């Protein structure tokens, strides 16, 4: 599925200061090298969601999937924070319904979600004090994600994608954007299959409904959750088509 947006210059967000500074948590200093792609039209971190199941039961157990962060540059990219953006077709999904956590290899971290003014739900990998991932040049970090939905989440079609921020003290750079992962939320008590990816027919159906993530507004909300005053995104565009 194609991401239907252009990356705009100078995305800004109000400072909500919901997280302590990276420096206070032992993260990289403000002069940590920026991730910079040689090709200005491409993000330096190639970001890919490996889809999990095509359906989640409301009130059901967490289901697993992974997110790859691949560094296409010759420099180390540190202080990296993925931002999950969930866009639901019915716009009935609330932040309190979303349960997510991610692993950094040593422990699992909870992801806190906020609902944006556009009706998406946004969760930052780092709004709880996590100092960020470090991805070496030419390397890939695979992040494990567990996702579930609380009782009360209504049947719905959801599309999830991930934007990636490199925090730089009180500012940051938008350094990655993923493919889209669509799935259904089904009523409590529904038996969901263990198969992972949605069918090609279901992907096409979701595309035709117009359900899709709005990473521009999502990344602004994510920046606010990280306590960033502004986010530089440059003039990069996502290549058309799938990654």
C-alpha cells in the first residue's frame, strides 16, 4: 500500500514534556551525530513492519510482530525512537483501548498512547524514559512488539504504521517511515486464526475504504510526547510503492 502523503518542512509540535530529557536518562548528548542519508529523497533508516495477525480479539491476549530498523548510512544512528500511529476506520478506537509493549533485548517497555486531533492513536517508544535504540552503520535492529486491545474496543478496521524519530536534546529529526500493517479488531469471544498476514483481498479492501495512517500529524504528536519543541524533516519524500 502506498503512503498517501508528502513530508512537509518544519513539522512543529507543542512541548508537552511528558518524558524526561534523553540526557537525564543517560542517552546520547545533544551533539550525537545525526542520521543523514546520501540520497536526500530517502530516509536514513529503512523501517519495515513485519505484520502480525490479521485479526485481534477485543480483550484478547497480546499478539506478536516485529519492526526492523535498518541503517543505510555509514554513521551510527543513536537515540532512535519509533512512533506507532494507529488509524481506525470507524474513529471509535481510544488510547485506553490500545495495549502495546516493545522489547529492547533486556526488558519490555510499555507504550503509552495519546489520541490526536485527527482521531489517530499515537504511541512513542520512549515516552516512559527509554533512552532510544542505537543502530550501527549497515546494521539492522529488530524490535519485538506485543499488541492487544482492551475489552470495550469495538469491531473495527485499523492500519498501523511507524515513523522514526532521532531525538537531539529538545529537537529531533524524522529519520524513518514504515510500510502499513492493516488488521481487524473483532468482538470478544471470536476465535482468531494464528496466521499472521492479512490476505491480499483484505489489503485491497482496506485500501479502498480509505483507512490509512496520517504520519504527518502522528509524528507531530509523537514529537510532543517526547517533549520536542520542533522536528526537522527536510524535503525527503517516501518512494512510491512498497518497501
